[in-house]
């Protein structure tokens, strides 16, 4: 069940980071009760995002794209913002206990500046990969061949402080035979939600977790909470690159939205960094 909360703040208002507002967010949900707070972050702009914006996605995309120059800068300003306790408090993420990160290159690299700023060892979670998975596509985008993704050795070399699960192997981590369908992604998001609710139910003290993931997966996860009967494409939500959606999962399993698509770090640094979908 979704509980209403007065803490929902429009992205444009997120340029203010006063101590009073930060304290209000910290105290907003669950009336001080034990909760698992998730900060859902969409990765910085990838080269596939650039191809989408330029109309060259089908001919220019790659299976596991790097961040663009703008995407790297987005990750840097996010890391600096979350590394500042006063600013991070505006998002209700003043003290992060964990970082979970998807195994794609673009999410691993997006998390890196925040990891460095906070000194945390992030946990790679293979269940939060982007809808579709890792695949090559034909020029007509109607035939797909699965790829394994980064191998264990490649991931460890690129990010030696990241905690890798057993299912990141010498062959990579993606196991499906082809391109995952949207409804398969939705089913996976529901499984992740159930795991998160179980984790919240077992907490003895509140925890804050940053989850670095993807546009479609975050959409599927939010739909699983609000409108679990939804099927097909991901059309309900909007997420700027590196923007943060914050929600609380109570020990009862109830969920409260705290912020949606908040990008105070972008507006503070340079509005020219804003990307992700047309306004």
C-alpha cells in the first residue's frame, strides 16, 4: 500500500538545501519508525542515450554502453552532492548505509564518485539490471543475441572496492538467451520489491540505501508498488539521468514516496547537464 506524504517535492524546488528542509525530510516518513529508505538513482547519460536523442539508437547502440562526457560529469556532481551531509540531507540521504548498483558499465561508473566520496564498498546486485538486458541487435532491431556483460575479472579490475556476487562469473552475469521482454522485467521488479519488503521487515534500525539503476527498471519497480497490474512499456514515470527518487519501505511493507525525480545536484552545478527526456 502507498501512504501519502507531504514530503513530495518537485524537482525544480530541489535547489534549496537548507538545514530545516533537510531535517523535515529526515523526519517525514513513518513518523520516526523503523524503515528502509531507498534512493533510486538513474545512471548518468550513456552513449546509447545520446544515440536515442540523436535518432541513431538502432544503428549506433551497443550492448553495454559507456557514460558520455556529460554522464561522467553528472556522476561527479551527484557524488559531490551526496558527499556533503547537509546537501544529502535534503534528499533524506544524509547518512548512507549501503550502495546497491546494477552490473552495467554505466551504473558501475555512475556510482564511482559517490563511492569515493563516502568511502563505502558498494554491492553489485544483478537483479536490478536494465529491461532488455545485455544484447546485440540486428539493424532492423527485430533479432537479438544475448551477451554476457562484464566478466568478474573486468569488473574487479575496473572497480576493485565493489563487492561482487557469485553470479558475476568469468562469462559475465547476464543469463537470459536473448532480449528480456518488458513484462519479464516487470516480473523481476516485483521479485526485487518482495525481497526489499522482506529486508525492511527484518530491520531492527532504519537504514538508507542508494540504488544505482536504470530508467525502465526504476519505472517497473515503482509500478510494482503503485499499479502492479501494469503490463507492457514503461510510460508512467520520468527520470532524468542521475536524478534521485526516494521512498520508504516500512516494516509493515507499506511504502511512502518522499521525492520523485529530484536533481538538486544538477540545478546547483549546471542546468546544461540536465538530460534524460524532453521537457
